[in-house]
């Protein structure tokens, strides 16, 4: 069964990824032409991908998404196996983000986008009670899902154990933690940061296996920071430390 991707920027990113198959592209007749549409057509021609201009009525079934007159049909995303990821050779330390119960696809897409911008190596998702990669996630990530390893696991507990066995430190975000997110030294180690759901946080079983628990300090007794925003803050603290540790300026 095929998935679809919508939006001009997102479809362009998919077409640029030569490892991602695209079966066909629908373009809305009568829409305003732009350099972005011209680029999509150019990329489709270069890859030999069918594209069609179709009447506006053909887009009626996609009225709930901001398709911008462009839909690309693709096979379901291929998830990387965690063992394959662990065995990959890579210079330096690996950085991973894990989501535990992040069910809003917009939040997941935003987290993936930040992880890619920050140079993270993988995103790990549980197969249940968590958003998986779909058109909305792909759109929200601005195509970033095509630039990072996405790993889906049946058991987060087993995945955490496997990471720990492979010299990863597990860092869980928890509102009741003693340490602030900037108290941890993220340099010189493999690590996986876990973000939980806004409602329930990280499961107790996962928290017990974590090496560090961190929080974002809150004021005015208001504890409702969006999980995607929280992830961005923590992720870019690790970036800041990496730059400071290396002495380089990006």
C-alpha cells in the first residue's frame, strides 16, 4: 500500500533523495506556477518519474492537508533495524533521540527536523502508542525524515537495553528530575535522549533504566511546555556543548 507526501518543499526533498522511490506525482491544473513547481518537474523528469497535471477535483480527498497543489505517491518509509544501526561504522560518538508516547505527528515531525539540523544519527520510535512516519510527519519535518535513520522497535525497554550494552548513556527528560538539562556533560559519550508524552511523560520502566534524568526548569507552576519545543532546547544544549568542547564555531 502506498503512502503520499504533500507540499512543494516536501516533495522536492523526496525527489532529491535518490534512495527514496516515488511512483508518480500529481500537480493541480490551473495553480500558480513557481520556481518550486518548475524544480519538481525538472527533478521528476531527471529521475523518469511520471507526473500529471490533474483537475482540482482530484485533490478533494486531500482537502484536510496543505498540499499546495502537489502530491507525490511513495512506498511506506523503510525503517532501519536497531542492530543495523548499532553495527554501522561511524567516526566520533553517536547521538540518538527516542520518543516515548509522542502521538502528535506534528510534534514528531518537528523533533525529527531539529534532530537532523543538530546532526543527530537516528530517531527511535516505538511501534505502539506513538506517532509513526506518515504524510503529516513528513510535511512537519520539512522532508527531514529523508536525512536521518528512523528506527522502529516493538519494545523500547529492549531497545534501551541494547543501547546500554553498546556503550550508550540513556538520558530521560522528567519533570521530577533533580538535574537541569544543562547540568549534564553530553560530550565524549554516545547518548540517547528520551522525550515522553506531554500527558504522561516517560514510562516508569524506562525511567528506571535511565542513567540520567533531566528537567527543563519551569516558572509560575506552568508545566505545559510543548514536547517538540522541549526537545529543541535539550538537543541544542548538546550542540552548544559540542561546539564549545571542540573550539569550533559553526
